[in-house]
C-alpha cells in the first residue's frame, strides 16, 4: 500500500511539474523568444540603413571637388550654426513623435569629414527600446541624411511590470552640410 501512495505522489508531482513548465513556457519563454525575433529584425534593418549610408557617403566622396550634388544628401543653410539648429529641431520633433524624452541635446563643434563640412549633436535621454529603434530608423532614412557616430545604451529597471525594455541612451549624430553664399 505504501508503494502505491508513493507511486501516486510521483504521478501527481510529475503532473504539477509538467503543468508548471507549460505555464512557464507560455507566459515567460515564448514572449522572450518573440522579443528576440523583433530585436533581430530591427538590427537587420539598422544594418541595411548603415549599408545605404556608407554607399551614399562613398558616392559623395567621389564627387569632383568634394561637392555633393545629390539632392537631399546634405543639410544646406547660410551658417553652420543655423543648420545645426535646424538639425536639432528636426531631431526633437521626430523624438516627440515616438514619445522619446531627450534629457539634453548638446551641439558639438563643426568639423570636416573627407572634405565635407559636418555638424554634430549629442542627445541623451530615456525611451523604450522599440521606440528608440523606430525613431532611429526614421531619422536615418529621412532626407537630408543623418549618420550615427556613436551610441551608448544602458538598460533601465522594468517599469510597472511591463514587457517593454526601457533604456537610457547617449547618441552622437552628425550630418553633412553645405553653407550657401547669402547672395
């Protein structure tokens, strides 16, 4: 009789363990697996954007006298600091569309990259990882073109037990500019 009770307990424990594993799989592991697929797709999209930007930069570098002739590739204006202000305004507007909070936007010094004049901005803030990826995809695909020089992400603690991943970020972006004669 003792052996039957022991065998019945084993069956019950095996059933409880199996049920617990199924619940764990459905509620935890399957959503995480889906999140990784989403993140992999976003990374693939970002790599495609990077490839397009590299080819555009190469085309620009091969232009005679370093003059960019492609429409929508460079930011134009009468002064570098005014172009940088427009660049900052455009980034802020796009961030607002994706509920991204910029804690700070720091204009960096203008410079030259392979005979092209550039302006740079460093933005810092917090956002959901998905919103940040969507924002960067739009910014990198817009006209005139923008490039990422550096990006630093740090995961934030889970907010209100949501499945979203929140990050704090610091991104340095730059754009090629052409200062026009004010004639």
